[in-house]
C-alpha cells in the first residue's frame, strides 16, 4: 500500500488504512506500507504487525514527490508484490503506475475525496494533469470507490464498469458501539467533560471542514440551550484562527488517539464540510449510536437516509445547519431513534469485516490473474 502519510499521522485515509492493514494480514494478505518520511519519524518500523517503510522527501514539493517515487521503485522491485494499492491519485498512484513495468504487479487505486478538493478534479487542473489522469486511467487495473460521487467522477473520465469496485470505508463496530446513559456520565467524568448536551466534531481543522460555521451558530444554540457544549477534536492549519473565534461553550480537545470514548460521551455529532470522501469519523459516530448532522457531500448521502438515520443539510447553508442542530438538541427521543437506526446501517453495510472481505476479493482476483498469466502459484502478497 502506498499512501502519503501513515501512523502516527492522523487523517481519515491514514486511520482507515491503519485499521484495515492488520485485518487484511489476518486474512492471509501480506501487507507492506510505503509512505513518506516526515520529520521525527523512523525510516522503518513495524506497527500492529505491519512493516512501514518511510521514504525521504527532501526539498520543495515537486522534488519531494519525485524523490518519493524514485526511492519507492527499488523497494517495490525488491518486495515484488502481486498488488500495489495506491491511496490517492497523486504521488502514490504515479509511483504505482511507474512500478508496474518493473514488478509486473497489478495496480489498485483509491481516490479519497471528491468534488473540487478531490483527486480527479485537482489532478485534472494541474499542469500536465490531464495527461497523468489519462495514464492512470489506462494503467490502473482496478479502482476502489468509497462513495457514489467518486464513482461517478471516474465514470466521467472514462473508467469502465469492470474496473470500478465499490468498497466504502469501514468501522470497527465492536470498538465503536453505544453505551448506556449511566456509562455516558461515567465517561464524561473520566474525560473531564461538562454536564448538559455535548455536540461533537472530530476531524482535521482545515478550511473545507467549515468549522467556523459551527462557531458562528453556537451563540444561537446557547441562547436556547445554555448548557450546550460544542466539543472540537482534531488539529490542523485552521486551529489558531478557530480558537480565537470561539466563544462560550466551545471546547477544543486536540488530537485524540482513541476517539471512541469521546463519541460515546456525546449527544450529537456534526460534520459541516464543504467537501468529503467518506468521513471515517462520521461512520464511527453512527456506529456508536450518535445522531448525526452532516452536509450532503461526498459519501454522506450514501450512508445517511435523511430524517431516518441522520440529518442532511446543504453545504455552506448555515441557517439549515443551525435548525438541524437546535431541532435535535430539543428532541431527545428523536436523537435516540436516529442514533439507533444509524448504528443498524453501519453494522449492516460499513463494518470493517465487510470492507475487509470486499478488499480481499479485489486483491485476490487481480493476484490470481497475474499468477495465471505467469504460470506461478504463490502465497498472496
């Protein structure tokens, strides 16, 4: 697997790959992670039983990407995997496509975001990006799509049906599960959280997440629910500005390694992004039985049936976001009903076990085709 960053770096794609890799290994798939080496991280280590190779990225961005690719090629030639899985269509996919000739490996690619901030749009608008996109379209053997929106973007650039496989992000439904009201109170005490209702956001603090919308509406929420707290977990480039803009009733928790107890301690989850792929934090919140309010972008409409197992609002519509939050904070029974159906949906379609099985099927199909063409039978790698 090729990915820009990996543990201990935190992000939706990083968390998803980190959750899947050990389970894939348990299923008989030998996994190696090849990522970029950021300051303070080791060149090689084993994390949860998975070898993680971090490659140097010196100098400006373009040179760093080239260095990553040039360092990855001899490593991939030595590992000789049956399948190279690139997470993102940027340097990971460029590297995978270049390595295909050297290794004879099949190549899988997963775009992790859609829309104007997504892989297809951004690559298509880069210099020589259309040419790179065309090469990726021709060379990649299988694309894993995590949302219907991303799938349609691949259709629009000419990727045929047989090379697109819908495999959404997944969540550990045993770790992320509902708790009783009494357990919620005990969790709050242990985490140092206040009484009253808690609305939680989990994710990067970046401009496209639109957290400033939550801050702008929170005084209106507090005028109706004086004990309401907005809890923001995560970090990012927008953090200093957001902290400065925050008023009463807003708490920042920073990066949290294990967000499960924080979600279980909350009453409502909100995701106001202008663009997403399929938010892992959203799936985790739904798995814990939290009612969710999310913008209708990326994969959110795939998993949320409006007013059935969650509440969808248009992106950048602050009045609609305000109405949704206040309505659900007003209505405890409705929150419980939405949260219950949210949990059922995740268990049925987005459990890690389901995602691992689908991913293994894609890998084994491609590995089998390669082994058949080479006349070689080996263990899957």
